[in-house]
């Protein structure tokens, strides 16, 4: 009696199904890890910008002015109290004596941007920095909910900002 050595169709389908499930689980975990990594980068970027803003404040007693979500400090001209718009990922925040930030970071997702805002009526005494976090489970989102944000500021296209770092004397929901 001669017996064929090999796998049956059912055995092959079972193995392929198991491999498919494993690949789906691993790919899903990898995607989540990527989102969390980009969100960690956003949080780190905004914290570093906030540190530079505090150094600027210690020199001038105010934060740089803003225009359309960009700070006007690349370079800043103290004699007129304003400067050129700082591009995210391109601008050097300086006053020609001190370099506060060599190159302002840009959002890890090229379709999104950070936003800088001076609180209206604060006379440049309160700032807000905004970004959009991708991980919907992140506890640092504004209001504790990443899906609904208490602010209506967009971080690129129609993406609503849902994370903020602010000066100590304000909140992210203050207009």
C-alpha cells in the first residue's frame, strides 16, 4: 500500500486561518503602538515649545504675539514688539540675541499642524498650544474625551484639536 504524504485541504485551511488571525492581531497592535508613539511625540513637542515660551516670557514679560495659529517670533523684533510668523518645522524662534528654539517642531502627521494662541484680552500674558491626539483612549485629551473637544480650533483641515498645554494662568477652554 502506497500512502501519499502531504496535508489535506482542511488542514491547510485551518493553518491559514490561524496565521490570518495572528497577523491581524499583530498588525492591529503595531498600528496602535504607532499612534501612541506619534501622540507621545506631540506631547513632548508642545512641552518643549512651552519651555521656550517661558524663557521668552522671562526676557520680555509677555509671550510672543500670534497670527492665525502661528507665533510671531521667527525672528522677534523687540523694538516693534512683533516678528515674522514661525512655520512649524521650519522657524527658528529667536530675538537675534537668544535662540529660544532652533527649529520649531512640526506634527508627526503631515496633514496636521500645531496651533499657538494668545488668549484674547490677556495682553500677551496667556498662551495656549494645541495638537490633535490620534489615540482615542488617551486620558490627556481635553475634557478626558478625545472624540469631543471643548474647543473648536482645528489642527489641520477639519481635524479638531483635542490636546493642549497652556500657560499656568489659563485653561485650554478659555477664549
